C-alpha cells in the first residue's frame, strides 16, 4: 500500500486501460511518474512493466490490473519502495546485479586526501554520512584498486563503534563493490557514519586519481588530478559511485607546501601542517595523517575547501601540483554577483591559455540567461592536463582537459584549433547546468548531459563568424549518420548494466545524434519555446536527477506539443530514416524506411516509424523561399499536395535527422537551383546536406556512385568554404573505400585536383590577418586536398617550405593552418633527418597543434624502416593519451593500413594492458581495422577476436566489422559504374 501519498484512495493504484508503447499508470489523479519523482524514488530500480522510464525487450503482453506499492517513509527526503503484485512479469536484467542496494544513501562525505608527488602515492580518509532508507544488516559501497584500512561504523542504533579490518569485507572485484556485514540491524530512519582509510599508487592510467608528467628545466616533474566519469571515483576513495546518489562533499587536501591544491569549491582555509601542535590531532583525519607522516621532515600544508552542493561522485574533482594560472571574472546577468574565473596550467604553457579563459568568460553569462538559472558555485576553474584520456571533463567548478582542448599560441593561431577550443570550453560550461545541477538518473540517460552540451546555441552567439549552425552538419550530424547507419548501432537511450557498457556509450550517438535530434526538435517547436522548456526542466530538477520523460515534460509545458509522440522513436529506437520522394500529378508521395549503409533494410530491421518533421521549402509568390515546418511524416507513407513544376526540397537547412532520396531528374533540378551563384532558393546548408547525402545513398545502393560525383561536379563554382569542405569529405569517402584500387585512386585524385587546384591559384599560399575565416579555411582545405591528391606543384611548394624549416629551425614559412599537411609532405618525401625532427617535436612540443602534426607525420612515411621506428616510438616513448593520434595517422597511410592491423594483432595483449581502465582501447581497435575493405579482411578480423574478452569494446568491434562489410559490398556493387564515370570524365577534360 501507499502511505501518506496525496491523491490515492484506499492505497490502490490502477492501470490505465490503454497499454501503449509507453505503459502509464495513475494513482487516481497523480501520474506514477510524478509520484515517484515527488518521493525521490529511483525509477531505474523499478521492474520494467511498471516503470515509465525503462524499456524492456521482454515486456509481457498482459499486466495485472492492480498492484500494491509499499512506501516506507522517514524524516529524510527519500523513500524506499517495494512492490507486490498478483501477477508475475518478466523484467530486464536484475539491477541488483550492477546497482548498489537502495537501503542506504550517502548524504555527505568528509574526504581527506594526502598526495605525495615524489613517491607517486596517495592515501586518504573518508567519513561517509549515511541515511538508512530500509532496515539493513550490511553496507555495500564501491571500491576499486584501493588498499583499504580498517572500517569503523558509528550509529545511534549501535552501543559502540563497530570496527572491522578490511579483511572482513566481502569483495566483488568484477562489480567493484565491497560489503561489510554488521553485527546488528540498522533500523529504517536511523543514520550512520562509515569511516575508512585507504591508499593507492598514483599511476599514469588517466582514470581515478592519477599522475601526469611534464618537463621543466630538463627534468620530468609530476602533478596529480582526477578523472572520475563514468565510474572511476571509486578508484580514488570508497564511495557510492552512482549518479543518482548525490551527496555534499567537504574536501581536504594535504600536500607539499610548495604545490597548489584545487577542488570543486574555493579553499576556505590553508595552513602549514605542524605535527607538534595539539590541534593536529583534534580530528580523526588529522590523527590518521599524523601517523602517516611520522618522522617526516618535509613541509606539508593542509587545504580545506568549502562544502559542495549535492552532487554526483563522477563530477567530484581535486588536483595537486606546481600550477600557475590566469584569472578573469564575469558578472552574473541575473544577480549582479561577480565570480572569479581561472585557468591553471604548468608554468611552461600558461601563455597559451588566454583564449580558453576568454571563451569561458563570454559563454557563462549567456548560459545563465538562456536557462534563467544562475551558475551556483562561487568560482569556475579550468585545469589543463598534459596527460588526459578524454578531450575534457565537466567537473563542477573545476573543468579539466587535455592541452589540445584548451591551449592556443596567440602568435601562431590555427583556425581549426581555435574553433575546437571554443567548442570544447562552451560544451563543458553547458554541463554546469545540463549534467551538474540536473544529472541523469543512470547512464542510460547519458545523452541528457551530452546531447544538449553538444548543441551550438550559445557558441553561435559568441562566434557568429564560425557559422556553427552550418558546421554542425559536418561536425555532428554526419558523425551521427555514420555510426547510426550500421546494423550494430544502438538507441540514444540504451540500457547500461555495467561499467564496460557505460564506457562504450560515450560515442557519436550519445553526443552527436542526441544533439542532432534535439536540434531538430528545437527547429520544429521554435528555438525560443524549446529553450523555455529546457529552463522549466532544469528548474524542476535543481540539484536532482532526471530521465527522458522529465525533459519532454518541460518542453511540452512550454510548447503544448506532444513531445513523447514526436521524439520517442528518435531516442528509444536505433537508426534513422531515408525518405523516398516520388512525384504524382497532385504533389509528392513520401515514404520512410530505415537507412542502412550496407543496403536496403530487411523487413525485420525496418519496423520503426519515426515522426519526421519534413521542413519543406518551396518558392513563395514573391519568389523567395518559404519553409513549412508543420508537415510531419508519422506513418510509413504519405502524399503531400504540392506544385512540382516549381522548385522544392525537403529538410530545409539540413536540420532533420534523415536522408532524402529523390529521383535522378528531381535531384538534378534541385542541384541546378542550389548551384546558382545568386538568388538560389536553397541556402548553403541545403547544399551541404545534398552533397553529404549523395555518397551515403550510393554506398547504400540506393543510387549510383556516378550520380554522387555528378552532383559534386555541379558545384565546382561554389564559393562557401563549408560546402567545399563537404565536397572534400564526400570524395574522401570514395577514395577511402577504393584505396586498394590504384587506377581508381589515380582517377579520383585527378578529379580532386581539377576541383581544388583552381582555388589554390586564386587564393595562393599566404594568409593575411585581414582575411575572413572562410577564406583562410578554404585555402587550407584546397591545399590539403591537392596535396593528398599528389598534385605535383602543391607537393613541391610544401616540401620547399618544410626543407627551410628542417635546415634552419625557422618555421615562419609554414602557416599554422598548413602545419599538419606540410609536416605530412615532409615525411612522405623524407628520411632519417625528418623522422628525428618529428620525434623531437613530439617529445617537446612548442604547442599542442605542433605535437599532433608531428605525431601524424611520424605515421606518414613511405618506407618500412621509418614506420618500424614509429611503432617502436609508440611502444616505448609515446604518451598513452597519444595512442589515438598515432593509430589515426597510420589508418590514413594507405601503404601501411594492413600493416597497422597486423601490428595491433601482434601486440594485442600489450595494448589491452596499456589502455586498461580508460577509453583508448575501443578507439585503437576501431582505427586498426575499420579502414579495411574486403570480405577477406572481414573474415580475418572476425576470426582474430573470436574467443577474446571483448566486453570492453564489444560495440565498437561490431561497428568496425559492419564498416568493413559495407565497404566490401559497395566495391562489389559499384566499381564498374565508378570506373566508367571517372574515365569518361578524364577524357572530357
């Protein structure tokens, strides 16, 4: 029964008679979804058949009409739920197998960490304050790779502290959990405090609390920092390491006196540690510390930080090292409060940190205005790390990230790097609201954090010259399409039963596809109303946790639109549609089917019906474009009245998450209209979409590859950089498929050069500060494409510039935007002197961009000797974080693609060991194999991984195999058509 819940009569909950896709129960007049939220019940722990936020592949076809929920309440803000029913229903995997018990909840941690950067060790002490939600005689928490000391439990229900050695714990190493059995039952409603000491090495694993290295005065020095997302806080301290289990944190860091301590909150005090002072032993953590430092003659200090708001463990952060910083501030537009902003680095690179700090200062007040919620912490720092596994991390109040994510030399500005830094900083600041104030209830809903943070709404206001809305199509939408077009895709909202699965969903679906469908929704309902709905959602879940339906409810409130009807298939089903357009005498007939890169979907893979905002653009009476966003395809097929004698196009602005298949005649007419130099009905975002769709439709066997090249050829007079960028990407898709067919590659290179060399002749090689960004990027794109297509004049020019640098050390003839391609050409035509030059840059890079350019150059040599040296460098000298750059570069070296695959197989065990615990393994599995393109490659790859433990990269492996297979099918299907078109084109020019 339910006790003390408004709206319930007699304690019964009745099911609604309608059992639709999203089963919904009501408690007289209170929806179960809201009832659970009101009482802070974790919906993810409910059985699937009554859970409005979970999906089960095993849902029963019939349900009990009545069931009983027993709700036991205490004076705390949380409740414990149990259920009994007269019927049995199948559920998904038992959450108890991978989720912590709900009988206890942490409310506060007192966390003390002592860091020794000379011994590369840390030890610590926690006091976890617990609320007992249900009577229990055991305590289960997360821990991994920590040596625990004795445990002490105090509680009002125990006569005296219960002290046990760590050996008394029942350890589940696979689940990374420890259970302490108690001598008595802790009653419901009581409180307890668990005290545990612990210690561990500061490893270089880039997860948990780890060390990072840098060079100063010719010596290697170290600092320490954390990376906890998704499940690595337990590697730094024993905790309840689940996003739903929020608590407050009071962090104390003990370090050498000449280092700097950082954490989520500002320091409230800092004092020298005096072992002889009586105050040193007044608290249990300091008594513990006195034992650890007995006999030490070094100078230590104690930094105590202010207590955080309620937060999840994965965004807790702390760091210790010889940092320096730049500082600014911003004034809140909502309260007028001024907050300090800092960016910390090691002393050698602080001069490259100003731009990232400036971006943070600009975007913070805009986010406050958009969300109508003030940033809640007293400060916001950024720490730049030399060794970092991910790109960046949104720890509340202390953003962290790798050097390439935040550092830019003001004297050598690379436009691509500048855009990336602006995007990264904006993304992480967005998380201060989307993820930190309001956090997903479980990792199934990761996209609630990452999807919105990947939108470009704010960045567009700060840097309109970046044209980020159009850039989004190539940088996000295309990446989403690429992964989601595979049979091995997964829904945006996907069940995550364990840490291995959680790590694998940090992919283009949780980020790029989630952002793309939210962008489509924003366009459909209107950006202003969309953002109002987001604000409502955040305000309803301040400092709490949420699921998909909560976001939909907020947007529905602001728009009046049935958001679940529009969005559920996009979020809860894998894949996306292709809309086929055929013309009738009265208009157009549209049909949706699942798009697969390997070919038309079989019926069993083509069951989803998406609600598709078609965004139809037509010509108005005044000759100007008219966009109708109200037309929706929510059935398999539909006829739309339309005057087809006039130009039209679906997916105006390429905002929708679908591809469009026209008849060849209609596509030619659209291309002709789009290619007009002036007065085109279609904007350049439409041209980008057309060019991106063309090779994808051909790869799927829905059109000929020759039609894609014909479409591209129609845009040879294009002026917009972003359209040319899409042209380059589309041709590279074809080159990277037929890479083992030299005759075809030569013909494609000739075609590329005829497109891009005229641009080089027009723009030249020199960059001017007076030029707009588009001109600079178009020049770069044209030179890179022509160099990769082996245009002799371009290769000679770049080689000359590199030789000057090699002989003199003066890089002034190499513009920052051309550094990568110049280094690459230097390597392709180079020998030992060039190899050693690049290796020296990698070892001691002047900028992050130079480091990446040199790594890619080391992978671009054309002789076995130097590639062997590169592999030796990878194995003995490279930073772990740079493995992805090395493998990415080798993946682009046609001569050594298969050699890369072979070397990976030879050193498989070593790579698995080296990347244990971080994200890198799945990427090097992918990069080693997904460029392969024959059925034999598919079989060999599949055979190699048979019998291996692929649990950490299973999804990536399946996606990689799909990539190989789809290329092989395309080659089998389209080689003759491709050769005929290219040879005919060669003869005609």
